[in-house]
């Protein structure tokens, strides 16, 4: 958790850490600690895991810490106004986009999916609306041609931690003036639905590649191979022309599995057949007959 680690290593004192209750995870559905909880325990910080912040008892508990500032990063719960009003300097959020573009739950996924050339992080003051608060500081980050959501998330987390530490002094001495978000250019990053992972091979290779990268590492783009789920972890788009029907496997070599799309050819480089581990496509094709195969059927 870069933001928490940055605060722990700074002159600022972390009086308490809040994270959601442990959740079942994995095939065994065992209770799993969040990365935030693990970091808090490692550093011996006071930890709270309320299921809600709307009860009078939980609000009073938070008020008892007398925080000057609250920092929120992907907390997953909407904070009521009574909570936002507690800190002397208010609550700030590290949001993974350049607001007002991609307000909402999945800004990194949607930026990659839309083919944006760049994104970034915004340090914003929180208010009751959904990512509508005034902006304090922005940091831009290019989206690379091979960026996945997982890779871009990690870079933005580091950038967000740096931006947070840069913003706090100006926020404290009132030299960092909040700016109202523009009314134009507003877009919403809707929560990802698992159904969006299904590949439509009639779409262009470039669009399918963005889908693959946006949904790595969840929910992972998928198709059908002879009726069995095939997850696509990585791919390379090309503009090679083909007259084969979309979804047709037109070749396989050391680069991967070449699949016809609505425009161009997509080379699948890392795949996962249901019940197996992800594997590089050149290894996958050695044990998988693909002649005449049409994916998606």
C-alpha cells in the first residue's frame, strides 16, 4: 500500500488505519487480510475494521482520534457527511484518473479500454458526490501500448503516494488552493461486470487488445475453445488483413496463436484453459490441436 507506506515514512503521524473487514478469498474461501491491514500490523498502527461508518458509535470512535486529515484510497464504502466533517483539514482522496474524466469505481480499467493515451492521479477534497470534490493536485502518467490494469495500477499507486506527500504541506498551510472540477469532459467509470470479459471477435483487433489489457488481472478476457473457457491474459494486435471469419485460428507459431478479428489479426501470447494454469501460447499450442478451430463457439 504505497500511500500508507509513504505516510509512515514521512514526518506525519498516522493515528489510525481503517480498512474493511476481512473477506473470504480464493478457492477455499478463507478469510483474507487486505494489504492495508497487513501494512498496519507490520508497522504496529492502530487498526479499525468497521463494517460501516454510519453508526453513531463508529463515528464517535473515529472522532476520538482527533485527526487533522483523513486520506482515503479505494476504501469501498461511501463516507457520510458526519465523517467527512471530522478532520480539521477535511478528507482527501487519491483518485486514479485525471478528473473529471473517469469518476467512479473503475477508472484504470476504463481508461485502458477506451484507448486513452494518458491518465494520472488526482488528489481531491472529498464531498458527498461521487468524485466531484475540488482538486488539489494532479500527476499525469502515460498509458503504454502494453499496459495492463495491473501494471498501470501499480505505477499510479506510487505516483499517488508521491502526490499525496506533495499536497499535504500546502493543504495544511492553506497555500494549495482547491480548484473546482470542470463541468465539461465528465465521464463515469462504471463498475466492471464479469460479463464484459467475453470477447466479441467481430470487433477490431485493437479494441479486443484493449479489452484484454483492461481486464488483466480481473475478470480476465475470455472466449470459448471447443466449448471450454479459454482466458486471454496477453495478446498483440496487428493490422494484417485476413478474409477468415472472425474468431478463426489462422495460425500458431512461437509468437502465439493468430486469430482473425473484425479488422486485423490478434496474436494470443498468454492463455489459460479452464482448470489449468496460465501458460505462454507457444507452449499451449504444442498440446492443443487448432486446425479449423473457431474461437467463441
